[in-house]
C-alpha cells in the first residue's frame, strides 16, 4: 500500500470536489446517459445477477453465511486503513481484532466468532474517507455493471485498489508477506460479494420496483442517503424538514 | 323503539369503527399494537384479499399522517399549486400511498417483527426503533418509525426509516425527479400516480 499516493489522491480530491459535507449531491453529471446505463444494468441484473442470486439463496444457510462472512472479512482489509485515515483508532483496533480472530479461529473468515465477542466490523472505503474529510460527491452518475456512484466515490473506488492489501495481492499481483494471488481471485471475491448482496435484497428490490414511480430516482436517493449515513457514521433524522407540517 | 334501535346500531357501528384502530398512545406500544394488528390482518386466511386490503387501508387512514406526508413528498412545488390542483394531488396521493403501503406490507407480512425502543426527540417527535428478524431469505432489517406526537393522545406515523434510509425522503426525490424532468408540470405527476393506482 502506498500512503504517499493516497495522500496525493485525497488532497487532489479535496481541492477538486470540496463542498459542504452535509450537502450530499443531487446534481446529475449526465442524467440521460445515466438513465440509459441504468436500464442496461437492470437488463443485466434480470438476465444474470438476479437468477444467480435466486439460485444462491436456495443454498443451505451455512454456505450462504460462510460466503457472506468470507467476503466481508476480506473487506476488513480495506476498512482498517480507512478507519486510521479517519482517525477512528478504536474502530481500527476492533476491525483488526475482528479480522485476526475470524481469519484464524473463524477458519479463513468463513465463520464470524468476532461478532459473538462484540467486535463491530463496520465497512469503510476511500470514498467514505474523502467524504469524512469534507469532499462532496461532485455529481451523481451510473456506471455500467457497477451501478450508482458519484465522482468522489469513483475516485475512491480506484483508490481502494491502492489501499486494500487484498487488491494489491490479487488485482495488482504484488506479493505481501509471501502471500500472492491473481486477478481471478479478486474478481471471484467481488462477484461472490455482489451475489451475496443481491440475494439478501431480492425481496427489497422487487418491492421497491413494484412500488416506484421512477425506479432510477428511487435508487439514486437510496444510494446518496446511504453514502451520507456511512460517511457521518450516524443516522440523524432531520426534524426541521417536517416542522413546516406541524399542525 | 325502531328509532332507538337504529340509534343503537349507529352508536355501536361508530364506536366499534372508532375503537378498532385506537392503539395505545405510548409511541412504542402504539407501533407494536399497530404492526401486530396489520400482520394479523394480512395473515388471516378467513378473510378475502379485498377485505384485508380494506382493513389495512383503514388502519393507515387512522394512524398515518397522510396529509403531512403528501405535502412533504411534493416538495416546494406545493407552494405554487392552485387550490384545485392541491386538492387533486391530495386525493391521488392518498390512493397511491394506501395501495403502495398495502403492497409493501404484504411483501413483509410473513416475517417476525420486534419493537426495540422509543426515543423522544422533542415534544413533537418520537423515533421508535424496531426490526424485522433475520430469516432464511433475508437478513435483519432495522426500521425506525418517525411518530408525530404533538397531540399525545393521537400519535401519527410520518415516516419509516429503513436501515437509516428514509422512505418519505426517497418518495420525495422520486416525485421531484418526475417534476424536474417535465418542467414541473404537475399533470405529469398526476398521470403517473393515476397509472400506478389503476394498475
């Protein structure tokens, strides 16, 4: 991992997209194109991801739980440096302990004994770190296959591969502590993670689609709300927005 | 005697229909009793789907602040609408909301629900925390209920916040997107709402 590169990236990001943190962007980069890509992603989802997720959801619970635990344990490798970059020392300690316990006692992360010990493993990424530094979203758009994002989160996604030791070993094929991997390992884990997430949300997305007047706008709103929540690490329900309607 | 019996019948019908959706005024118990009632209704095999939907709609009309929710969801456009359009919007929104709510509740009615705690944010609001318990098909879902308590004897639901994501805000941004893409033409929103209601 190269902290110097990351420092440059964060500084550049801050200068480029410095806006008020609380103002999660609603501005679109290129809405027409994004809507087209969104439609394409919906087709791909219905043809590929959803059927796989449906099949996956029929697997025995231990396999599904094991897959979810394994992928989220690997994601901890990205979480720890981001906790450190945000000055969240306690969370960094808890995530490190969680990773060590789950990777050993938890048999390479397939089990999650750390959770039973009360160790929280909240996932963090560079996009969230940039957000915590005050970098605004920039504008919103949709990427093919990868889905909703903002300029900040796209920069963060690229930076994730610099910060994440797992991505360094697999995607960038660097050897760390005599551990090596390949791009196939990286994309297999990302794929498994996507299927696991999709399987967990089959009902939620079906319900959302059925009840939405504009699915694109609903997903955009949910994405931006979710990112704002993850950046602030709290949920603050805003009473002020409702006060106007108090009778 | 006939008049007395008629009066008695009217009194009984009124009393029953008023009290059947009068839940506890403590926000935590209010949510607990309301959801319990809704789940029992949806899982009752002895009543028809139409009757189930009707009862859910009655529960919602009595316990959700649909008027405030509709105005919040419409955003700033509400300030520019004339009385007729505002009236039309309120009517359409209520129908849309009730259909959408019934559909969503039906989707989740088979799952176990628990109310965890209530947090009084101000004199006007309580946030009641709850969860849909993890099942084979779905992980745990945390749901916070924004309860409007200005009149403590009549708590009203204003928003559901699912895993930290506000459904009212999502709805508001959906409507805003439709309006923004169509030069704030309220008739386009009306036709989208009508399309949903009639499908």
